[in-house]
C-alpha cells in the first residue's frame, strides 16, 4: 500500500505542477505583481519534465547564467535566456527545487 501512496503522491504533484505550467504561458499572471527571472535552460528542462519528456529530477534552480559580477545582465532575450514568473510561481518552484539566486 505504501508503494501506491508514493505513486499517487508523485502523480498528484506532477498534476499540480502542470497547472502551474499552464500559467507560464500567460503574461496575465505577471500584471500587478513582483516578477522573478528563471534561467531559460532550467525552465525548459522543467517543462519537459512536467510533460513526461524527461523522467529524472531536474535539480535545483540555476540562475547564475543570468548574472554578471553578481548582478542581473542588462541585455537578454526573453524566452531564450530567461522566463518571467509571478511570485506564486516562483515560491512554488523555489520551495520544490531550491537553488537560485
């Protein structure tokens, strides 16, 4: 029975995370809120994981490619080098996957 509980928990978590994924597609989630940057390669791997295209964990969030001398790079292309998340999305993925900055 414990095995089934583990499977159910895993499936439930992926479903909830997929609901979050749907919000990534809409800029409406960014209006009137703080925004957070997430490195593009990490988020693309995360999306593949949620869609079942990758089956192993993606590891902690790695935003170091977005920084230069400890500060956010000034020139980046949206959806190529980074994605923007609202606070709800950021708090969920940082709690689940840790990392940063």
